C-alpha cells in the first residue's frame, strides 16, 4: 500500500492511495494532475473521498467522473455535486480492491459538515488538522472546532496524519511564538527546513508528534495556557478558551 501526494495549485496535496493496480484519491481539487499520475503509474481509479466542500478540494470531481464510473464519498450535510455516498460519523467506507476500510469521523469547525477518514493507521483529515496547526474556523465555532481537534488528539499516537496543505513551516513559526522554549518544536523546525530544502514534503505527520509540537493539541500544557492568558484581553479559564485564544491569535499572526 502506498500513499502518494499529487501536488496541486500552490500548496495542496491530493492524496492517492494505491496498491500499484487500483487507486483512491482524497479531495481532488484539480483533475489534471490526478489523471496524469494515474496514467503514469497505470492505475485504475476506484473511488473518490471528499472531506469538505471547498473548491480546492472538490474542483476535479466532475472531470474525473467523466472518465471513471466510480463512487464518490463525502459529507452528508454539505451540498457537493457528484457525491454518490453521503456519510456521517461512524459510517464505514469499504474499498475491497485495496483491502481498506475507513471509519468516518465528524470533525466540523473549518466547515459545518467536515469529515475525516480513519483506518486505524492513517487519518485523512482535510483542513481540520495540519502539522503544527489547525484549520481556520469558517463555518463552525471555537467550541465545535475544539471538540473536533480533541477527537483527533485522542486517536492512537502512531496514527499517520495526511492533511491537505503544505503549511508546516509557517505553522511552526507561529507555534514557536506560543512556545519559544519547546525543544521538540525547535528540532522539528530544523527537520522540516531540511526536507523542504531537499524538495521533500513535510507530511505525513503523526498524532504522537503533533501532541509534542502543535499548540492546538497542547491546550492542557502550562506553557500554552500561560501564552493564551498573556495574549488574551479577557480571562482564560478552561481548555476551550485556551484553544479559542490561540486560534484567534493565529488568525492575526
């Protein structure tokens, strides 16, 4: 089983899961690089997985369906053209040709109906969780986004996290502002800089790593709580308020 990042636009990754014969793509915002990749590797596309409705995640669906008669899985509560299988929390997506079964997680906040796909080893989480960051809250509320992040934080530490943008280095810059003395974060910055300088990508990350470096998963840490209280103009008294303060700070960073 291979997970390959097909690059699109400025910083999107369209994740392609394949076994050298069949493939599934996650959030194909653009069809051309997907089709080029499939043809170059002689892969047969068997399904599309969608996490949320933003154009850079769904823009390639129509053209792919023009060429492939395949199911398209996506969130039940978002109006996305081309979706054939509408999903909610707890649903299973079985991909027999790849011997894969994904469990669906509801993770609203970035958008109202955002979902993720989890197979007990890999997490495809769209724009909810990034390495060293999380998505902007466009349609949900800070408490809602907090609960979604908390749900992902509670997944096994070894879970590989496949998010859909190369935001890692800029996220690290903000995280180091929140926790300037975090040695794990300092080491991670050097690693990511080395990878990007050598034309590699920073992803996937893991839940275990993110718990060490990502301020949005570290809402219980004294250093993050202190930073939130210093930043906020109002009292910060619980985890959700810590998270909301850090998210608002990042919005204006």
